[in-house]
């Protein structure tokens, strides 16, 4: 079994790279969030109809849920809400090209008081997680999002949470209340809202790394700094730190050594320049002393490597202690972006309601990997983002229909 796992690991190396960094566990980890980001970006590129279907399936229900939940806030300050909306609706119908959608404009005004580009935090707080939509006013929205997610094989809570974020970006975009004037811009708005929602995931990934830093170094603290010390070396002439949530031990050592050699070159230049410019200085030194002066950097390099290794061992111990506390874990291997492209091709139906089988993906992508390895890469990508793969029978290259699921009619 161990031998088989080693072979499998070697086969997948072309599609992944070990990170050797620490992060928060599970879906809070930076890797999981950035991998989900890659997957969702490929949906936007390869399956834009998924976005338009979210609009058609859920946008009306989302607005109704917002009005149902935040009705008091929306009509706050109005002496007679019915008269207000009747008046606004009459103005809208009389001169639609000069008036925004009255209900949308009111929602944006009251629930996004910061103006264009501001985040309606009140809405975001309550409508952030699909699983927590438990009020009667959200029943239709909850069912609509569930229907959408199942239709496109995105049947996971985090996909539904993303849908909620996209719907919010659409509703509170300034263009939305003027969409009746420029209906042709709907597709552009759909793309923009999806992209803005992706920024939320990026922000969560950044926050995840900040929280991982706190778990490793302590709240409000930075990594301990390594400072090289040696006779004849200026104090604080070289300092560097290693953050194990952002850089592997190997990469830190490379960075430290390269930067130290640059500093060493500058210090050595300062030491040797007088010898190069002054004949008397050179004659003053015996051959052994002169040779020692030229070899000075070799001794400094050895001291540096010794001190650096001591610092690394101390930081590795800190790293291990944090892992034992299970507050941070080893980040999974970094999977190449094309694996998430293949996952979309396999998992998410196209406009004809078809998904691609592993062999079709291999041929379409013209990859040198075997069909088995393509399947392994897709499975690995799905596991990283906690996405359950659908039944392989759906990827036979046929239109999915009741005929396909009824053996007696085949």
C-alpha cells in the first residue's frame, strides 16, 4: 500500500507542489479559500450561463427576502410608506428613463447608507450563510438557491454562500436600479457581481493568514527577527525574519542566503577598497595577513550559516509546538490552476446540460497525462475545495434526461 501511494504521489507531482507552510485548519485555511477562488473563476470563464441562471432563479426571491427581513429599516422615516411608493412608482412609469427603480433605490439608500461602493454590512451579516437562512421570509430564497446549486452540481453550502454574496453584489450595485434603461448591460452586471464576490473570498484568505500568524506568533506580534552578529560586522547590518505561514523553510533559507551575500558584498567592498586604492596599505600587510584579509568573507559566511541554522531550529520548534496545539496545520500541496479548470469541465454542465468525461477532458486539453491521472487530479482538486463529485454516469457525453435514468427505455 505504501509503495502504491508513493507511485501515486510521484504521478501527481506534475500537477501539484508542496507548500510546506502553516495555515488555519479546514475551510478557514488560505489554501482552501484560494483553491475555491480558482474554481469559481473558471466557472465564470467556462460556464457563464451558471451566473445568468442564478440571476433568473434567485434574484427576485433575494429582493423579496431583503424586503421581508428589513422592511422596518426600508420604510424608516416615511410618514406614509404606501403613498411614498405609489408616488415614486407613478414617477417611474411616467419617465422611466429619468427615474431609478423605486424599490431598488430605496433598498440601496437605506441598507447601504455609505453610498456607491460601500458594503451593506447589515445585509451581509444576516445573509452571509445559506444554512442560517431560517426565517419565514427567506424560505423561497433558500429553496431557490438550493435548486440552483443542485442544477449545476454545486451542491455544497460554501457554493450556496457564494451565491448569496453574488446576489448582494448585484442588488447593491448602482447599475441595478437603472437596469430598465440599459437591459443589455445585465450580462456585464452579472459578471461584475460575480467578480466582486470573489474579492470577498480573497479578503477571507488574507484574514485567514492574519489569524494563522496570530496563532503562531501571538496576537499583534511579528515573527522573531534573526540578526547576524560577528566581530568586524556592523551591528544590525543584516536582519531578516521567517514567517512559517507564508514561506517554507527551504525558501526562507534561500532568501536569507541571497540577501546576506548582497550585504556581505557591500561590507567586503568597504573593507577592500582602501587596499585597492593605497599601495602602502597593501605593502604593510604580510602575505599571510593579506591572504587572511581576502578570505575574510569565507569565515563570515560560515558564521552566518551556523547562526542562521540556530535561528531556523528555534523557529521550527515553535512551528511544531503550534501544530501540536492543532491551531494551525500543514497547508496541502498547491494544485495547478488547470486542475480546477478540468474540475469545472467535469462537474458543471454546459449550456446543453452536458459534462465532460475524463477521457474527453484529456483530449480537449491535449494533456500528456493519462485518463487515470486526469481523474486523480480532478478528484484531488475537488477534495481540496470540499466539493462532492457527481456520479460519473452524468459525464457520458449525452444530454441528461429521464431517458438516461430509466433502464427500461434504453
